[in-house]
């Protein structure tokens, strides 16, 4: 199966990835090959087979008491942020 | 002192043949000297290593040392290290200084180990050759024109060149075992849930597991004991006691039933590698084991299954890199969408983008059932194959990789060829079972790895089986000629 330019651009948009014009045909080619590769799965007989999400059968999501366990370290964490002001993460204006 | 295993180093430190500080200085010099040839490290933590060494020397002098005190290691740069750059091999995290330690790092620090630095890796652990690293490829110590394998290529190359006696690593589809095989060292991917993943940067959450690359199985047994165990901070961590792996190393193998995975010998395996593997199996027969052929009919579908499941999970996990809270941000974004798209488009490398897009595609409306759900069903078939096999045999064996190390650049333009490198390793990740690779010989002067796989939580058995082989052979003690001398010129 071959994916077209528009499909690649649409996938890239959903994934929030900017692609250069030169990248589009490269991904068109390689994603088409990957889709062909995973197409091998079609031949497998899977009727009545329970989908497997992870390797630990019976693992239930653990819960902990609803109490505060973390201390406020926002200054430390925000040292990694590209842009911070008054302890807030800055992004381009969203609401006019 | 660079050729000693961890177990030997522990004895020599106690016998005061040299101090932890002397050992650390010698290894740091090797790290530095090897860097232009191997590029195995992204960050060297010389200053903190020497501080840890000093503390370890004091603990040894005061009789307060534990079994791992003063033993050096390197961490794959996927494990968060407090106050130290943690890049995951990506431009996206080139400026990221972790504010906390991964549980694995915290535990091994507490055990008194000395961290030499952070090892190079494929970007976000996506690759089988270490060529996708933002910091450039790692070279194979046996031949610098060749890849070390990946994604834990820096860890494997560092141990193979005896720059570090042991290194942490992670394995989502073979990223510990395949580089261990290609570099001639020992690697273990433990059972899914055995080692905490808190602070281990996520790639595919139903597959990822932390482990080790070492010179011997004994060394890995020593460190895994301290590294494994329940962690409330990782919701997939399993609350099962950690056995004493070292205590079970010397059990005799008499009566051991080894299953040879028929599908692994059917197609694609290099003839010389096969010969090498069959000779290794002969060693096990001599040790009292019996060999039987087992069939895992769904296993040949493990590569296509993986290339749905892993990208799907990666596309979700890597959504956190948005250029807002940490990591790379593009210049002058014109609006929020532009900020997201260009930060991610410029911050991620080609392979990571390919996997994110593959995952986005297979999860998108209208395709979910055909791809993701189908792959999860085939994953169940593969899982059932392993279960059935472990009802018949104690361990499974076969090759780790279809061939020895290949040239840098040889497969980088064809993702499918690259993906097929993990054809023998992915099954263990899909089923969540533990698996090792141990050196078992050479083909065309390059190392070959034997893969040993066991049922869930059978790490002690794997170490026992690997250790028995390493007592009979010396493949794991061979080291590349360029790195034989203690002082590298």
C-alpha cells in the first residue's frame, strides 16, 4: 500500500510535526513500506483471541491514598523551561 | 585493572590491591582516551565520580561497605540523573538537566557504585545501530567502521572496550541484547515489571524494561539484585521479592531442558553464525542439558506486531515533548500550533519522527482495529507460544541477531532492513519474558551472541545457565586489540 502526500501531511499534522518539503517523499516511501510490513498481520488467524495490552495478566491499576506526597519544586522544574515568567510557562498568545 | 570483572574488582578493592579512587581515575582516563574512537559517552561525570570514589574508599576503610561499594558503572543516557544532563540521545533534550534521579540510579548510588558518565544511545532508544543519536554514531570497539548495535550501543561499546565494567541499558525490542551480541558482551533484559522505570524515559510502555550490559553473567547478577524490586512510583512495577541471584549461579545444569526455537534457524540466519550457535549448544549438552526443538509458530510475526505496538505507544509517550515545559523550543513561534510543530519537527530526528508518524497512523480513526487491535491479538498468539514452550522446556535458546556487526551506513537508508535486525529479540519483549545474550564465539573476527530466554521472573535461572557457559568458555573475556592495554594511547 502506498501513502500519498496528503496522507503524510495529515499524519504529520495529527502528530504535531512540521515537515520540510524534502522530508515528505522520504516518509511517503518509508511509511508505505512499514504499512506493507505490518500488513503481514492480516494473514494471522485471530478470531476469538483476546487482545494483549501488556505482559502482566491480572495487573490492576494500583491506587494510593489521596494525600499530597510531593513537595513544591516548581523553581527547580522550571529551570528546564524555555520561557517562564512569574512561575508561569510562557507560550505564544492563545486567546485574542 | 581495566580487564577485571565486577566480581574480581570487588575482591581486589577489599584486598587493598588498589583504591576506588585509583580505579576510578584509571577508568576515567580510559573513557577520555576512548571517546574519539568510540563516542560511547554523551556526558562524563568525572567530578562526581571522584567524590563517589572518595566516599566509597572511606566506607571500605570503615568497614561500612556493601557488596557493590566502589564498583564503577555507566548509565545509559535514558536514565534521569539529578543535576546531570539527560539527553536520551536527542536534540530535543540536549538542554535538559534532570531535576531528579531515576529509581535505578538512586538505588545504585545508594549501593555505593561510582557513576563514570552517561552512555550514548539511539535517539529515544529507537534504533538498532546507534546511528540515530543526535550525538553521532557509536563505533564498534572490534572494528570502528562497524556499528555497535543499538539502541544501548554506548553501554555495549563501553563494556566491550573495558572502559566501564558494567553499564545500565534498556530493551524495548532488543536494545540490550542485540548490541551485547554485536559487541561481544553479556546483556540481560529482565522480566517486564522487574526493574522500576521511574525516571527511565518512556518509549513503548508495554515493552520497555531496564537491564544491564556487563562482562559476565555473575556481574549482572550482582547488580540486578540491587537494581530490581518494587517501586510505588512505577505503576507497572511488580511487587515480587527479588531473589539472591548470586546464590543460584553455581547450580549444576544436569537435567536442564533447552528448547531450540525452530523458527530462529529457519530463515535469514547467517550460516557461520548458525554454526557458532550450534557449537555453543554443544557446550550445554556436555554440561548435562538436553536439547529439544520447539515451535513458536506465531513468532515470525513479531516484527510486524512490534512495528504497530511500539510506534503506537511511542506516538503517545512522545506527545509530552511540546516545547513548553522542558526540552527544545523553536525560534520565534508565530502561534501555539507553530510552536508545537516546529519544536517537535526540529527537535526530533528522522527515525523518531518516522515512528511517531507510524504510530499516529495506526491509531488514527478507521485504522485502529485493523492495525492496533489486530497487532494486540497477534501479540497474544506470540505470548501463548512462549507459555506453551515453557511448559515443555526450562529455557529457550537461539541466536540473538541474524548476523555479526554491519558497517556504519549500510542499513541506515532502509528502515525495514534495520528493523529486521531485531527479528530474534522482539518476541521476548512482546511476551514480557526475561532474555539474555552471552558471547559464544566469533565469525569473521566479530563476536556472536547466544540468546537465552526464560519464563517470567526466571532471571536467576538465566544467570545460572549463562554462568555455567562462562565457566566453560572464555569468549566473554576476549577484548578488542585496540583496547587491550590499560593506558590507551
